[in-house]
C-alpha cells in the first residue's frame, strides 16, 4: 500500500529533524569533509522533495509560503546533478526553507491528532 498523506508528512518531519541534527554545530567545511553526513543530508532532502511532490495541490495552494516548486527542483538536482551539489546551498535551504515546512507538517500532524 502506498504511503498516505499522513505518512508523507511524517516522513518530511522526520527528515527535517535529521537535517537539523546533521547541521547542528557544523560548518560547511566540517560537513563537506564527512562523506556519510553529507550523504545523509542529501538523502534527507531527497525524501522531503519526493514526499512534498505527493502533497495535494489544494493543500499546497493554502500554504504558499512554502517553496513547493523549489523543493521538487531540489530533488531533481540531487538525483540528476549530484556531482554539482553545493553544501552551502543545502545549509541555506535548511535555514530559510525548512522552518515554514516544519510548521506546516507539525500543523497537519496536530490536526490529525485532534480529529
């Protein structure tokens, strides 16, 4: 059975937490020098990208503060232009784009629990 919307939102939230842990106290240099951390970071962004593609368009329209198209594009870049991934860009995305996404996912999960 394919993942539900609730599953996908949970996957996004879990990946955000992984990204936060990976970046905590790290510099571009320290992260770039740690192959396994960098791969985990990239994979977490891929999961977010893929799960976000399955969020219904009506819900995306209600949450226009989130760069849904940018998230989809990031996933494509990670999969197809993997050799040109800039750690600094991923760190900026984590800082600027993940907070509204985290707020959205937590709201969806809270709403599901209150039903």
